[in-house]
C-alpha cells in the first residue's frame, strides 16, 4: 500500500483534529473537566537590596488577573474555556493570540544550567538537563511520524484558540520553512481563507552561509482574523530617517488629482512616516549584548516584534494569549503596553524564566500582580495518554509497585488493598498515591493509619507521590514520624514506561527522597511608620537547601551528577533559582510579596547566586503570623518552609534577634 503524502493526509489530520477538539469542548461542564491549581499569587517586588521593604499585604488583586500557567497547553485551554468559581470562561474573550510554536526543526532542547565554580576553581560549570518526553513534545520534533505528528499536535490546539478569540480577535502564528506551508493550509481550513490577512516575512539579518542554496534568513508569521468584518486592526507606522517631499493628492469631482495651491501651483507635502507593510526587515534578532537577552534560549524573539503585533491587533486593556510562551516575550511586552495576558508553556524552564522576567519589569511602576498556576490533572492526563484513555488509577499503582526496590513490592490482597494502591517489601508497607492528588498532610496521616491497621501493622510505611503540596516538608516535620518515609516518583516515569515498558525498567527506577528548605527569622521588630500606623519588620534568611538525590535528576552525564553533588556539600543554597516570601500566609494561597532570583543583578553583581536575606516591612498584626518561604531550584523542584511568629512574641517597641545578625 502506497504511503500517503502529507498533502493527501491533511484532510484526515484536520478531521481528526476537529474531533479531538469536539471531545474536549463536550467535557466542559462535566465531571471530566480539567482544572487549574493556583501555585502562587505574585505581587512583583524584586529584591534590589537586602533592605527592600517588599509589597504590603494590602495590594489589591485585579478583577481579571494575568495568568502564567505550567502544563500542556491543550489541557490548559480546556480549563480556561471551562472557567471556574473564581474565573469566568475565556470562550470568546481574547483580543489577540500570538504563538511561536516549535518549528519541527529536530533541535536539541536540553537545558543548559550554569552553576557556580567548584572548590579550587574560579570558572563556572555547565550541566545539561534533559527535558522529559512531555516537555520535548512542546519544543521539538520527537514524534514518531515527524511532520505528520506535528500537524496532528497543532491542529486541535488551533481550533481551541479560535474558540477563545473574540469576534474582533486575531491570531498570529510564527513559523519558518519547516512546516509553514502545511500549517497555513490548516489555518485556512480552521479560520477560512477569507479570514487570512497577511503572510508577514520577518527578515532578521542572520549572519550565516550556504553553498548549495540561497541562505535562509527569514521566518513567516501568518495573520488571521476570526471575523473579517469586525476585526480590530490599527495600522502601524514607522518614522523615516528624513522627510520625503511628495506631490499632494486630492479628490476633485470624484477623480484623484494632483493638489494645487490657491495660485495654481502644485502643492507638496513632507512625509515623515510610512505605513509598515508585510516585510519586516527593520527588526533584528535578540543579541547577547541586548538588555532583553535571555541566556540559553535560542528561540527568543525580540520585544519590538511582539510590540508591533500587539499594538496593531489588541486595544489598550485588551487580553493577549500565548500558549507556547517560551522565554516570556509576549507576556512581558503585553504587560509593558498595558494589555492583559494569559501565558502557557509545558516546559518548566520556560515558566521559570517567564516568571523572573515579569518580576524584573520596571516600566510603568512594574508588573501588575499575576497568578502562577498549573494544570491540575497533568500527571493523570499523561497517564491516560500512556496507558490508554480507559486506564484505572489502581492499574497504574500496580505498575509502580512492581518497579519499587530491586524486585518490586508485592501487592496486598484485594480485600485489604486500599484502592489497589498498597504493596509490601518485607516489613515495609508501600503506598502509591494517585496522580490526581497532591500528596500532603492528609495523605500522610492516611498512610500512618494504613501502616498501623493493615494486616496487623507494619514497621514502616513509604509513600510514593507524583505531585506534592508545596507544604509537604512542613507536613513531614509536623508529624515527626521516623516510621514514615516520603519519596518522589520520577517525573519521567510515564515517558519511560511508554518507551520501554515496565518489565525493562524493573530494578532500574530510583525513587528519591524529597528536597527541603531551611530558613530562620534573623530579625523581628515592631514600631510605627511615618504616618503613625503600627508596623512590623522582619529579616528572613535561608539557612540550608537539600536537593533530591542527584541520581534521580535527568542529567546527561555522571560527571554532571558529581558536580551537583559537590555543590550540595559545599554551597547548597547556590542551587536556588528563585525564592519568594509571603509574610502573612493564610494556609491556602501563597502571596509572594517579595522575590529574589538568580540574575537579579539589581541586588548584587553575582548572576549565579541569589541573595539569602529577605527584609520586609508590613502592617502589624494582633494575632499569630505565619511567614511562608517558597523556593525553586535550578532544576525546577519546589520547596516551602513556614515560620510561625506568635502574637505575643515581642512587646511593642522591643526587638529580638534569632540566629546570626542579618547581613550581606
């Protein structure tokens, strides 16, 4: 049987994409809907010195906050179309969508992580972190059928994006020669050929050479609208280097003629600007010396490119969406131009970079508060893709139990096997939590009860989790149970199962202990501010960070693991990428009112280390205060620790010092 060409497959690809999008839309409002979890409410206030007072708790959250979302964009769009109790559905709400999806270029998207110099050296070292298969699918051509699979990935997403656009909305799709022609044909099918506006050619002046063809030196940006009769568009003009004198023209009796002065002489006008056409050769690529350059992000696009698109196709105060946000350019430019934004990416490095970039904005007094969210059922949906849409959580637990330890854990008898999630290795009970859960205090207490009451009791219980609540470290400390262990299921396990199967993985999977953060209150005082209102001042310092076992990290080389292990022994806090403080944590929403991160040279001149001191001034409370500190390491692992300050800890006007004096 002859293999069909891509052109012959396009109708089937579009039909299948429409069917997948239809199923997603039909799940809206049902029990199968996908939700978003708010991980952090970011009130941008970067640390520019250790005396930075931070943002007070009284800052108001916008009615429709901007949102940075980590997870599969198909699931994120399903959740955004659904809406929830706090946020309305975004169906028909977006003014503009800008996407810069992967170009099917078979590029290697490993993340290069630069670490401080080790002992006896003054040169920083680089380690390479492999993305999971799930992350690779967002960035590179790792699909089994190449371009066909790429088109099958992008088609249902484009259909959902059209659902999210206003009637006056537009979409810009940034591609290059690899798949541009095929995607344009799909865009014609989804939006309609009459909704095509431009094929914009961005000629960026790359310095390169080619010997057997003309040098490739441009990308295409396809511009479509949802409704050609009501689409919003403001022509963009550029200033000329010098005025150009031209004959003036005017309508005379319905005929366009040369304009004349009252004395009959021809009238001239000086032209100082021109309308931008569809060939953009005045915008260069982002160079390392540029202030907007993001290290190790080769696909970064210049802010001026997005500013042109947003200015043309989104009104002030309008809503911009980017579902392949990458280095965060779209969100950053939308913020600077006074537009609202929704930004999504499946790569953890991308959302980490985007969050730092947004906090770093200084224009217009800094970025507005925004939500950092994640797709709630990400691991669950990934499990469906790996094991089939009809899989049961108990089936997955059985597979995980079979991979635990050298020979696997033996499942308990069905009549005592809680949700088919329990196994045993000698006197150890093994409990596999659901991929739909965030393992936290409630799960750990259940595990203790199962340990003590199942089959006469076990000496210890080990909980294996997929996702963890950010306060899991505090939960473990609160229980203080030496007979309870908590370990992480490797983030790439489902990918490995899909590629190799469970039999090939037996005895080869490392379930690592969790990372944790130690911090302390170095200074606390009470007083009044310049208006006479009671205030409290805090200095929080990071004391230690323990990373998960480096053997469990997706690093390329054993040499890289040795480097990480050496830093863990000598300078563990240098592995922190970003940390933030909520000075009045309510136990539910983490409101980061102070942020510090690697690369924040406004704080110091060291781009490879964060500061370890946070100083905040906040309104005084007459009740106990919980200070939450949350950190993300260079590999994307999150941890949290809490400091409880009793209401009667200090008499008014007194000062206490705990630990070392706060200093840099």
